[in-house]
């Protein structure tokens, strides 16, 4: 699981969070990325900007807040943070229970996102990721599947 | 408005605001379905699109006008939901069973 430990570390997994609204949740997600040294503080502002232009809700009670294309320059190293909101956050009319916050300078996070897509398509796994009280389980559920190199793509732009 | 036959589609790009989040999530799912049909699926920030980027552009409803402006000759298909939107089935069906996509 070397891959996931690089991108998503236990320090960036925060369970039992509460947020007043989605912008508060995005602020906390940004703080989590700043705290682990993945991004410059201004990246958190870009996350707010991105959220204002378009909701980062993706379905199954999940949102994936991240910065803007221009804010890639504020990423020190690609990383993810995971925040769970057991009481739910009103996300522009949707009920969000967990956020996967993204800091990416290129496509270093594609394999984890692929795993997340699989989890979201599996109602049982999605439920477990929304509700587990074990941070270790979060890391396991989001660990990129081994040997699926048919998923590695040729990204057309990686800068 | 441009259109394309399913059999002529060789590349699909999923565009979003930053090219970092939702487009990546969708790209990984679509690539699995379309790769066996010889279609390359990539992702891109909407601002970096151009006519050479791909035959078909998939993007969120809110970004359609920007996508059409950036890639006026590509077929632009909007979606609203990141999971299970009928737009994805439409594109996949045109590629696997044939048919025309307009956009």
C-alpha cells in the first residue's frame, strides 16, 4: 500500500467532523491539506473559489473539494485528505457525509480516484467509507487496487 | 452544431473546471468501458480544451458554453450528475452500437 500511504496518510484522515455548511467543510478540508504540508495556505482559498463556481458533490454522500487549475502551483506535493461528517452537511441541497479533498499538481492521484470511483459504485463499500469509525479502514478502502494497469491512462496534459 | 458517428469516435475527453477532481473520477470509470472499443478517454481543464483535444467532450452542464467556445468543432455532451447520468450511457451506446451524437 505504498502508493496510498504516499498520497493519503493517517494524519489526513479525520473522522467525526461537523461543519456548519459546505464552505465550512471545504475550509476544514483545506486546513487538513495545509496541516500535512501538502499545499500552501492559499490553496485552501482556491478550494473555496472552485466550490463557489460548481459544487464538488459527486454522489453517494461524497464531495471531492479541490483547487483550481491555476492553484496547482500552490501544491507542494500531491496528497489527499479524508473528512467524515457523520451528521451530514447540506451540500447545495445534497446530503454529504464524507469529503475526499484533493491536492494535485499533475495526475499523481489518478489511481486513488479510480479506487474511489469503484467504491462509489458499490453501495456497501460507499456506506462503509461514509460511516466507518476506524481510520485504518479508510486507508484500506481507498488503497489503489494492485495490478490494474489497464486503468493507467495517458493523460493528455500533466503540467 | 457538430455531430459525429459512434464508429468515428476515437477519443473522448472529460472536462471540468480544474481537471483535477470530478473529471478524473469520471475518466477512470469511462476508460474501462470504452478502452475495449479503441477509444482513448482523457481529462482536461475546460480552459485547456481545443478542437484537437478529442472527438467528443463530456462536461458538466455549467461548463458547456465554455467548452463549446474552446472546442467549437468537437461534439460537446453535457451531464448533470457525476454518477449514472444518462449522458454517459448515450455516449457509450453510440460507440458500442453505433449512432449519431450531436452537440
